[in-house]
C-alpha cells in the first residue's frame, strides 16, 4: 500500500487545525480521498465523540461484481452524509433458540423489528454493504495530550492519534458495523477523558456464501478476507483526515474477527499496514477447513436454486449471479437449521494465496507480520456456544462439556498462538477475562461467556441492569490497557505492569505470563498462564470461574 496519499490528507487535517476549525460543525465534515463525509454527535450520550457511521471503502459488490474481490472506492469530491449505520452484509437469522437469539441479542446486527429467530435473511442486510464507521474525539488544537507528535504533525499542538480497526465476529456467517454492543463511542469518550485520545473504526465484510463461496468458476475465493484488507487500506490511506495516525493502527478482531485479523498478518507479512494485533478469542491457529476439491457445496446450492450446470463452472456462476441473495442465504441457513447432513459450510478455506493450511509452520518460517500482539480469552467461552438448554434454561448446559470445548477451541488456540509467536521473538501479551456481571449476564451459568469482554472494552456494558462499581473499575482497567497497547504496542502494556509471554522464561508454552481481569474480586492481576494453559498442555482440570 503506497503512502503517497498520506501527506495530502495530513496537510488537510493540519490546515483545518491551523485555521481554528475546531468547532463541532467544522469537525463534523471531513474530506477524504474518496469523498467528503458529514457525521454527527450524540449530544446526549457522547457529546465529545464525532461519529461517521457509513463510509464506503469499496464499490458495491453487486451484479457482475458478486463474489469478486473488492474494488477500492474511487477518488471523489462528492458530499456524503454518514449519519446512519449502513446495511449489514447478507446474513441469515436462525430460527433455532440460542443464547444469542434469546438472552443476549445486543451482540446481533440490528434487525429493526424483525424477529431474532426469523429463519430468514436479515431484512436490514444488503449486498451493497462494504462500509466502515469512524468514531473520533472532538479535536482541540490548544489541548494537551500525553503522546508525542508524529513527524507530520510537528507544526501543531494536536498530534495524530492511535487508531483501532475492529473486525466483528460472527463465525464468518454474521456480524457487522450495526451491532449495539460493538459501537465504540464509549471507548473513545473514555480515552479522551483520560487524556489519551484514540480513534476507533469498525467495518463490514462479506460472510457465508457471499464472502466465501468456493465456486469452481472463481479465481479469488476468500473475498471476505479481501474485503477486510480493503477496509484496512482505506483506513491507512484516509484516517489522517480524521486526526488518526496511519503509523499506529491496531488491527483488532473478536472471535471470527480475531481469526481474520491474524489471517491478514500472515497474508501480508511484508506489508501489514498495522503496528499491532489484538486477537480477541480467535487466532489463525484455528482449524481451517480443507478446500472442497470438487466445489460441491456451491454446486449443491446452485442445483437447488435452478442453476444446474455441474460441468460448466462459468455458466453455473453466471446463473448464480442472477439469483436473489436472499434466496441463497435462506437456502443455506434453513439447511443448517434443519440439521441436514452432510453439513453445508461457507467459511475461509486455504487457497495458498491469502489463507493457508499450516500456520504453525508459517510462523516457524517467519512468514508473519513482525508486530506485537495481544491475545485473549474469556474463562467460560463455550457456555453460550454449547447446545442451548431449552428444557432447563436456569440450570444451564453440561459444564464439563462446556469446559472441554472452551479448552479445546479457545484456550489451546491462544496458548499455541502465543508460544509460536514467542519462539519467533514476537512480543505477545495475554489476558483472561473472568467477569460475571448482571448487566451483561442474564443467567448466572453463562459466566464469562464468549464475547462478554466486548462490551467492557467498547463501553457498552450498562444496558441490562445497574452497573456495579467493581464492574466499572474492571472496564476502566481493560479500556486503559487497550489504549496503552494502541499508543505503543511494544511497551505500552509493560508500562502498566503487564508481563509479555516470554518463551525463554519457561515451559513449552513460554514464560507463562497472563493478566487476569475480574477474578476473585480483584480488578486485574498478573498470574501464571499455567493456571489456564495446563488444561490444554497437561490435561489438568480447567477452572471456568477463577
């Protein structure tokens, strides 16, 4: 990615400050290379945060562009109003009862009246979905902040700010910008109040059959991964116009988003465009499915929607591009809802170009972006992913099974990732979140479930009931830690008392250092990672409620 476009945007930003353009109205209109965007301020909730809720980073992948790699948004001087959230990328709302569709629906994309168990494609989704949103503090050229200025900003008192680009989770079949728990205005407001202002960006990307078709007639298969890279390239090229520092971008993803962020670190090892990675409950060490050599999944769907061209990939693809996306999403989603076998899956597959087979081997070979990383898990990850206890919701699922799945799917993943990175001399920090707060956990057995740390970091944790004082202290500590990592991925956490995971210091999984949040009435404490990882390495009993 060329940095030639950056000086112009930085000049526009600095000129704005030099001219005294620090009032709200002036700052709500930002000129980028792809257009001029006017945002809003939620004066009731976050009066110090500018929100630009819908910015196109690529051309709409519609018509003949369906299933093609994203095409970067063109240069433009057009005026756009970015005051409403964009449609989510096409995704199916399962009719099956789960914790996500009944108890914790604020993790889902907004449905605007549609049932969370609709058994149909989300009505607020569209193929025209390649948008991102920017949350940035109001700027003040006379303010004093604690970060040093970048070289480009030395002529002003306002430095360029660290940036986090968040890739949402959703098992590569759902998720997006318009998710209530994943709106980072609270994080941005907290950072500004602490004198460490930051900018946060969230992005849509194509999922399920729209993003990972594995069709015989296509050259590029993992277009959802390519979407994420396109979003990152837009941020790198344009974030200076909002006051952001392209040299200090943290690529942050949760669950499938964490996997995706890590995939990009391996896909572009020599040109990562980021200063650090935050891999929250997901890394590339997850078992990536082997490619369906016969492209039978796509062909099976094609045959069932009237595009039966098994020996003519070009004709099959041309026909499938004419089929309404809602029909494709509903067929795939309802097939899964019915529990039909064999399963029908559309997720990232190794193509040898951007997604690979063996990430342990690639790490050992040094084919990874050499930037620091923060790797995390929650202590009871699988509780809301295990089979939902419809017959006895208050009792919860079988905890022994939950623990085994938490260890196998999440703990081992984090442990293996951290150890592999440490062997390459890559600075890596770990945390475990163990909070169980009523504002986020409607049923006690859920505990520190998968994604329950997301609202704590985003500052959206106060929605269900009153927030406990201890919970607020934990959230503040978690946000402050993330902000420190954004400012200096190598040393920011170390300055807050964190210890990196050091392979030279100990056992097969490294120096055994881990920061634990919200356990035993303690906000944050350094503990031996053996307390978590030994369940994976040695098969010891796992503690889901430390």
